[in-house]
């Protein structure tokens, strides 16, 4: 590794920020004594072993090298750095096909047994989070197949993990987005503020942008449905910070829609609110963002009561 970068110190900062013990990431590839020496700067670590350790810590190479103030030595991160989470997604095609849902359910139950066994063999904070994540995914499949089979999930470990983070990585943002609808409004807002205060300053970390926009807008919807208007304004301010950080057109359009919805919620401002929301849809249509325009149009119909479908605001549904 580059002698000009402090690999050990950077690894330790990521590990301790997530409150992960050395023993939780030590295995046959990297022993606890060796990791301790690396963190103290007494031993070098090969690229392959560093990559293995980053996967265990769920820190992407881009984030690691940015934190170490060095040029990234890897391509954009693949699924290896995000554990089982890339397997925990539902798209609209699957949701509307019972056979596909049943297939996903069968595979997810196999995965559930696997992660439960992994936790029981070697308990750790992250393995518990993974177990709860797959449990929640199974519940989400049952929501579409048979809601009577949805089971209780104790999300306290996830809430505790997120609330005690000293810094955030993309993996933590993903965990938050996955469990956000399971948390109460006050905790959501507290975590939203914590997340937004830890956006990496480095320009190389752009992978946060789309998922942050998604989770902030999703929580904004949840706050509006719960009539937590002050919380919704806080989410709006955070979206403005994201827009300023990443300068994406999509964020500006989302902000226009959010402002319109807040206007609509004010007495006597309904027409202005609808106009702003429609303006956002028109811009999406002009830019040929057909699917996004369709989704925003449906959301307007839900807001004004033309569509009785409940507004969910689920950041994890693709």
C-alpha cells in the first residue's frame, strides 16, 4: 500500500465509528492480532486483504481512499461491499406477479435461515442487523401475498446502531433507507439530520446522491401523511443541502414538488401548491423522465384525493 496514506488509522476510524469490535471482523483471512498491528501501523496489509476487510466493514474502496486522502485504487464498488442488501429489493414487475413473489419468498426464506445460522454461530452487531433485514424483506413480500403472515420484527438493534454512529458510510445510508418506515417520526428526523451532517466532502463520493434524494423524499412523504409539517420542513431543508452539495437537476425538480405539496397543505394555498407540483411533472415530461413523471402524477392524485391508494413513501421499493 501507499506509504503516504495511513491505512491503519483510517481502518480504525471506520471500525470504531460503527462501534464494530475487532473480533467481529476477524476471520481466517485477517486475524485479530494482525488487524491490531495494522491499525497501530506496525504491519502492512496487501490490497487483497484490505479489500476483504473493507467488505467485512461494509466500507466501499471509494469511501476508504477518500477518507485516507489518497487516489482511489478501485473501480466503483460492486455488491460485495453491501452484504446481502442487493438481494433485498422488489420491483413493480415482481409485485404484480404472484408466481414471481412466491419464488422470491422461497429464496428469501432460504436466505433467512442462512443469516440466522451465521448469527448464531458467530453473534455480532452486523450479523444481527442482517438477520433483521432479511426478516423485514420477507414481511414485505408477505404484504403483497398474505398480510396475515407478517411477523413482528425487533428493530431496536438497528435503531441503536444508527443513532450511535460517529460517522456514516454509504452502507449506513442503505441500512437507514431500508428500515426508515419501521422507525417513529422523531427518530427518523434525528437520523436524517445526522446522515446529512456526514455527507462526504470529497467529490469522489457521488454514490450517496441518488439514495439520499430517495430517502429524504420518502421521509418527507411519511411526515406529510402523518401531518408532521415541521418535520416535513426539516426534510425540505435537508433536500436543499443535498441539492447544493451535488448540484443535480433531479434534486431541483424534487424540491419544486416538495414545496408545492407544502403549499397545498396550507389553507388557501391549494391551487398554488397543485400548480407547483404540476410544474415538476411537466419538467420531468420535457426531460423525458417518463416513469418519474408518471409516479409524481400518481402522487398528486393521491394527495388531492383522486386516487384513494395510501401514500407509503417507501425508499426501498424499486
